[in-house]
């Protein structure tokens, strides 16, 4: 991110300088054009054998000299702009590293199986973005066979999202009704939020649609009273302000366009949860992880090369730093041994000591001294055999 901001700063300088040069050139050239046109009109209004006076000749010479100076100044400004543009390229070279070999494994993406997996992940991402034609063509060229149960539900979800962008709630409402049982099982407010937005859109149309709004509320809000009673009371209060306009009422905040953004994000989240997929595609998650990890890894590798300790980390089985992508990218619980600083595996699982502290099995074996060991966090002595395997 810092590298992007540094390059963006140089680009802003170029745009600012270009805007100033462009504005100055337009103003100066416009003045010169007007001056030359005035001289031409004066000359055209004279007789054919008219001889210019000394004053007129001086004015014409001054105008020609001013034109020459202006063209020279514009050319100089143009050359100066080129030097500013070249600084952008230098900033890119300075802030971005083109060779990432130090942070990658040569054999990580070379096998046919892994290349096929990458193509499949890209196809899945394109399907999730609604780019079905591009995904189908890529799948055809790469000989990837997308599963029907992965492709068809995403097409329906993308169609609904496109309709929501143009403020059409009907496809989303129909989808929520079909999946009502599953949505209620996961305690989702999606169907109610859609009906609420539909009700607000009817109120927005004014007094002529007041009866329609009341009828809609009686038909659809009754089954949500036990869960959304306060919200329904709020919407009923909006009816009092229809004659004078809801825009100037205490409920004007409910007319904000943010409501449509909120329902768009809520539908994506609930639909993905119902389909058993994460909100972000695997490709998006990998790219976000790479953008977070690569700059730190390059800095670590650079420090290691300076101190001539490059053999400490070979970059093959584990990372020397922790990559935190936020809570939305935590798909399952993990345990890192506080002694060895390693994540647990099926061959090195977490072990609970008698005192309640948890360490890895490898750490437990290293701390053993015969049939006794002392907890590294408290002075309790215990037998290693008393430790119990735990599951997160």
C-alpha cells in the first residue's frame, strides 16, 4: 500500500502540472488568436494600396515576437512535463519489485495438476463475478469441467444482484421466499429487509400509493412481528408524514441510498452462507494474502541477504511471519504452539497439560526430563503421560 501511495503521489504531481500548463496555454493562445484576428480585421478594412504606418509596423512586430516567445515557452513547459512523467516510471521501479523469485518456490506452480487447479479457481471466480461467457471460454480452452452445482446457483445469484443494482426487488424476494426455511434456520433477516425496502419504496411515491403501502404491510409484515416488532412500529410511524413528505420527517434517514447498498451486501452474505461458500472467492483471498505477505517477505529476505543468513529460511514449508487477513478470512480454529511458534498439525497436535496450559506434542517431548516435566508457564511438575490430546 505504501508503494502504491508513493507512485500515486508522483502521478498527482504530473496531473497537477499538466493541468496548469494546459490552462496557461489555452489562455495565452486564446489572447494571441484574438489579437491577430483584430489586426487582420483592421488590415482587411483598409484600401488595397494602403501602406502601414510606423506605429502599425511596430505593433505587428511586437505581436510576431510575442507569438514566437509563447511558442518557445509552451515547448519548454512541454519538455519539463516529460521530466516529471519520467519520475513516475522511476517511482514505480523504486517502489515495486519485479523479481519475486526470493519469496516463491520454483516448483509451486509448474506441475500440470496445479496449473489445472489454478485454471479451475479462476473459472470459479469469473462465475462468481457474473462473467459467464468469459468463464465458459476459459474452461473450454483449459479443458476445465465446472460442476453444475457450482455454476448454476451462482448464475442465479448474479442475476439477482444485477436486478438489485437497478432497484428491482422482485427476483430477490422470490429467492428469499423459496429459501425461507433455510434462511430462518440461520436466523437471517434478509426476507424482512427486502419487504421493508419494498414498503419504503411505496411510501416514497407519496399519498397516491398510501393505500398500497398499508395493504402491503398487512400482507407481509404479520409473520415478522415476533422478531422485528420495533422496526415495524417505526415504519408504521412513517405513514403519518406522507401528506407533508417523508423527506422532511424524522424518518428521512430510511430513504437513504445506503439502504440499497446494505441489502446488496446482506444478500451476498446470506446467499453465500446458504450455498456453503465464502463471500470472497478463493482467488480473491489468495491475492489479498499475497499483497499482504509479499512486501514483508521481500523485506525479510533483503535483511537476511545483508546479514548473510539466507539459509535460516528456505521458504518451503512455512512463513517466517504471521499473515492476518481479518476475521472474515478465518475459516477454522488454529493453534500455534507458544513454545515452538509452530502451528499444530495432525502429526504435532495440541496437548493439554494437567495445569491447563496447552502446548504442542513436539514441545512436550522436548521439555521431558525422564518421567517428569515442569510446565513452562507455571511451576507445576507433572508426568508427560498425563497430558491429553485436545481438539479445536
